C-alpha cells in the first residue's frame, strides 16, 4: 500500500509544482530555505544586465568606502532589511508568466506574522540565457521602485 500512497501524494504535488515552473525556481532560490542577498558576488552568475551593472557599481563603492553602506543598503528581493524567515517561507507564493525567452515571476509574501506593512509584492524579470533563467531586474510593486533604476555612483560617496 505504501507505493500507492506515495504515488498518490506525488500526483497531487506535481501539478502544483509545475504551475510555478523553472523561471519561478530561479527566483525561489533567493527566498527559501533561507534568504540570500542578491547583490552578493557569489550569485552574480544568476543575473544579467541591467542589474549586473548596478551590482558591479555597488562592489566598487564597497571597495572604495568599506566602512560605509554602499549603494544597495537593503535586500532587493525583500524590499526590506528585516524579516522573519519562518513567516516568509510559509507565506511565499510565486507565479510566472513566460513569453519565449523572457519571463515575469511575481513573489507575494509577508515579512512578519503581523503588521500592516509586512506584505510584499515583488516582480522579477528574467531572460533565458544559454538555456538557463537569469534575473534581469527586480521591481517592488509595494514600494514602487525598480532595481535597474536605482542610482549608484561608485566613484563618489554614497548618499
């Protein structure tokens, strides 16, 4: 009976996972099992222009002024600095729209168990490069900003 139960569980689980898809998996990586900072150099290969330019400028600003906060002083995927991982993991909902070699993944989640400003809606833009989904931009519908539009002057002190 166990194989039947397992097979039934898999058949129920698979359609839900298929709805999100490979583009959503590229985004989910930054949220669970633990949040990862998108601008970290070790994740640079998961991105493409225009955000890689901003990340490079952020790196330059950090090297120039290591004791100061550089251009990106928050987690872009969260639109925040603070969060509760358990709440975020439990509330994360991803949906994707694919159009050829581009995709939009919408991430909805809550940063904390309660609070009016805990809800977030993030829009991730992706491009397929060499068969892999790479992130080209992140936008917060909650706070109305787009990562590629943030300014970073690597040769100057951060504002």
